[in-house]
C-alpha cells in the first residue's frame, strides 16, 4: 500500500510489534541448528537480488528464493545478512538508491512511492517485485528469514548506517531519486565534498532518532536471528573534526540497540545477535566516531566484523580486535576479498588469463591469512552479484571452502601483496643502491607439506616495470639469493614478470623479500618499479 510523505513523517517514530508466529517443530529445529553454527561463514547480500538482475519482474517469492537462498544451499555459508535498502545497482545511475527501502517499513521511504514512471527497467523491477510480495503477504525480509531457516541458515537483517551512493545523483537535492527524508531535511546532512555531501550528520538529534526508529522497527517487526549495522557504508558520521565529540552519541545508539535486542531475546525466548561491520583498525574507526573497543568492553555487540570501505584491503588488523575482545563474549570476524579487485596490470590478463574479479585461489589465500591472524569467522562481501556483474559462469567454489581453515590448509592459493594505501606496500620505486624490502605473509604450513610430499610447487612472482636485460638487479628471500637466470621471464611491453621457484625457501608466516638495483640500463630513462609481489602455492 502506498503512503504519502505526510504519513511518512507522522509514522516515522511509530513502531509496529509483530505478531509472534509458532514455527513447525522441523523448522524450529533447523533454526536451532543454524543459530548454533552461525558466523563461521557469513554472506552479505546487499538486497540486489530483489532487483531480479537476470529475471523478468516481478519475480515473486519463488524468484527471490532462487536468487538469494538457493546459491547458499550446497556451501559452508551458515549465516545470511540481508541488507534492507533498494539496490538496483547497474540498473540505476547511482548504483544504490540510498535511504530508500524495499520492505514493509512505516519509518523509511518506500521505493516507488509517488513515482509513476521509472527511469529504468531495473528500477521498476525492484518496485514491482516488492509490491507484489507485500500485497501477497510476503514481505521480502520475512520471506527470506523463513526460507533461510528451512535451508538451515541463520538470517540477520542488516542496515547500512549511512549509505551515500546518492551523492552521484545529478542536481542531487532536487533529483527525484534523492531520498525524500534527505530532501525535506537538508539541514540533517553533512553537506561537505564527495561522499560526505549527502551523509547524515549524526550530531543532529533528529538523525539519530530517525535511524533508531528504523533499527527498532526492524528488530520488533521481524523474526530475525540478529541485526547487523554496517558502518563501512559509509564511515562519514560527523562534520570534519567533530568525530571525537560525536563518538559518545554513536555509542549511546549502540546501547539502545543492544537494549532492544535484549528485549527481543526475552520475547522470543532465544538468542538474537547484534553484529557490526567496522572500517579498518580501531584507530580508523575512532577517527570516524566509531568506538568499537567500548562496544566490546561493555558487552553491547556479539560479533565485530573487521571490514574495509574498499573491498580489497588485506591483510586486516584482526589481532588488535581479538585483543580488545579479550574477557568479553564478542567474536571477531574478517571481511574477505570481494567482487571488486584492486587495480591490476593489464599484462596479468594477457599473460595469465586473469579475469576482472578475484580467483578462487585468491579468495582462499585471503581467507587463510585472516584465519591465521585469529579471525573466528569470515564475511563474504559483494560476491553474490559476480554472476550478474562479471561472469555468469562464476564458480562459487570458495563458498564451499573458506569457512574452515582445515579444509583450506592444502588447497592451491594465490597470495598478493596489497597496495600501500590499502594494507600492503605496493608499488615500490626501485632506486640504485637502495634495497626495497617487502613482507610476504603466508598462512600455509609449508614445512609440513614438504615433509608429507604434498607440496607440488611454490612460486614467487614479481612484476617489475621497465626492467631490461642490462639492468643489474639482485633478489633475496629470507636471506637466500634467488637466481634471476633461473627465473621464468615473461615480457609484455614495459612489464617484465619473473617467476622464481621458492618451494624450499618459502615458509609459513612472514617472509622477507629484498630487491636491490645495483646498476641500470643507461639507455632507459624510465625508473624501475616493483609493481606486484605474488606467491602461488600448489599442492599435489
């Protein structure tokens, strides 16, 4: 049913208590098993499957189940995060329609209200499917919770704390796709540059009240296993320089959310969890007003997911979160690599057939490092739409493996050292006489694999831009020299790739690579650059 903006304002702080439903014994048993095994491997679906990216809409209950629940059935995924929000993604100009909702909310703006003609087919499909389901008494979150439980999967509902994809909209404040809540209350926004332009300012009491009303409605209305609050989308909560004062306001919101969860637990007579996804290190969070350490210390959250605003940051600072969680009941998870791959050299596609998304071997390597660093679970982020965005033949193999470090132990992996501003150290300019040092983190127990004759090969792969034969460069790994004459050399224009056999040199844990330029080809002006450091581990 459509509702007017006036009704929206009047209803903004009216919360609906759901009528409790008694599940059949079989479904109840499946829920219990799902909750008991939850959060070893979590997949976050940002709601995009409601957009029917590969189906004609409206897709009905069967279509939503097919695209959202069915891909999880034969995997290790034990928990689904279903994000509330309208996400046509490539079907709309701004990728996501921020602060619009495609569920039966009486608090937030419902996508499609007041729109007679949509700009794109995809935008219409989200609306048509949602309307059809709600008119049939099949509110999408309630449907997916029920079907998830039938599949033995715990289902958390997730809210992006402050999504700002809408800053991409032209003539933003006047654009009809700009959230009516934001359009009617421009004084609630940060109004700064880029992603911060359309961010809600949580120093404003009405903003906090609005967000709390959405949170409380979600907890009260649905038979959920838990709630996730996503602070990685986006960690722009206060005006520049005001985050230190503002962090207490966010912590108070977490206290209120925890209290609402506790009330839900008592009413439901079962565990209901609270999870947060936070950006980077504890210090990075604090700089945005996100005081995760206090939330853990006060017992306010059950799960903390160490995440990343971009999807390719690695490795993640798991250890400092585990230390902060000592003496609490809070569990620490790690976000794994997602559909968006860090910028890669064109020659990697030419020479090695690399696709435009991470390989199964890269997903495995990142997960193995996260487990080795102390993660208690893994979050799969932005992988559910790879079949629609990148490759209809996407192999979900990593979903069947990365939830268990023992399963991962002797599977092939492809480790990469990340970019310098995303957790790693690449690229490095190579100057004559100045050794360039790179740490390579390996999770595999290579000594044991060698002892068992299980290790087929271990290859150190380097990309050096502008390298030529006359350049005099030495290489060492863990103090042992590597002979460039024995390396496999592949050249593509200015890119030179070198593959070294390091099966007897590489070790689990930290490995130190040292590259030293002793002399340059006098006929080439361009500087040498160590662009990529990768390690490929293969098993028999």
